[in-house]
C-alpha cells in the first residue's frame, strides 16, 4: 500500500495494491497489520457504515465532540470529493481543510483522524461510500460544521447551484460557533 500525507499531515491518502487481469481485479481494502505498519496508526475499527447518494448530494460536515471518530473512507461505486476540517484547537492546522477526489476506479481511501469534521460531495450520477470508524455512532455527541463556512473556505467542486443537503446539514454551525476539540483560546 502507498500512503501519502496531505497538506494536513495527519490526514492520509491510502492507495492499496490492486491486482488486475482480464477477469477483473482484486485488492485488500483493509488489513490491520499492513495499515498500522504503513501509517504508524495502530487503531481498532468498531463500526462500518455505508451510504448511497445521488449527484450533488453533500453529506457533512459531521463530527462527534465525545466518542470522536477516526474514519477510513473509500468509494465502492461512483466518485466523490471528500473533505476533512481540523477542529483540534491545539493543532497548527486548526480550521484548515483538505480535500481529495475518491472513486471506485482509483481505489484510493482517505484516513480522517479523530478531531476532524468530515463530509463529501457526490460528483457522479450516484455514489456508494463505505467507511470504518474508530468509535461508535453517538447521536448525543454529534455536531455539524457549516459546509459553506467562509472562515473555513472549502472549495467544493459544485457544478452550479447549491448542493442537496439534509435539514441537519443545512443547520450546521460556523467554525466560530462550533464546539471544537481542546481548550478554547
């Protein structure tokens, strides 16, 4: 597997080894030992999630203030623009974002550590997104950062118009008002 650090070094792009021939392809999407050796992250995943969304759907920017989740995200069908925003106050990259295109064709994955808001925009007609989490879903601790907060400034590759949002995502708060990780100020 190939691991590439992004402009926020804790967020990683992971490219598995893919074996392809005339029959199709095979790849190991996750192996605990290989992941730990390649990334230096020895974590335990406790939950797998899957979503299917149509073109223009934006899911996010989600995080849990307690039971913070690290996420290993990949696409099994279609193409997305995946985004992580650093919400760790003590981090030199606090408030910054990084994004990467992921698709079923390129097999790339992104590691989003605990302490980050996460979201994605569907670029293809539809997409299926799979992700492993390091802690369980805890609705009482779930928070939502505003997807279009000008202070964060995510450059979403929107093809005109507004994305399709859930009511919860449309009500996300700005970074200035968000409950973040670590001590304020």
